[in-house]
């Protein structure tokens, strides 16, 4: 069993938006690979959305409704990217050997 401080934050939420975690010693297991693939999709979607946002903001005739829709999409993408960054940062910290203070 994985110690609680080594649980992997998954790139999706559970009921009521609560975070989901994976407890496994197998980083190449099915659920780990699924989480990796979902993260790749989320990051690619955020990149596409950023391109769309740049175009939309450069268009002086963009309607306010379109800006609101864009803001909603950007908020969701930012939430996903932050979750991915948090998860990957935690995994990186676990995989790096700790340096001695001496």
C-alpha cells in the first residue's frame, strides 16, 4: 500500500468537485497510464484554448457574450492545468533523491 503522502492526485475530480487520488506502487499500471493520458489531453486543450483566447482578445469586435464564454473555458482549463502541475510536482519530488544536508 502506498503511504498517504505518496498518493497521486488524479487529473479529474470526484463527486462535488473533491480531488481523487490513486494509491499504487506501479507507475506503469493501467490507472497511472490513464491519468498520464488525461493530463496530456488537458494540457493540449489548454494550449488550444490559449491560442483561441489570443485571437478572441485581439478581435476588437468580440461580443461580451463570447468573452464570458471564453472566460468560463479559461477558468476550467486553468483549474485542470493547476491540478496537473500539482500532481506532477508532487511526483517529481517523490522520485528525486533527497540531498543530504552535509
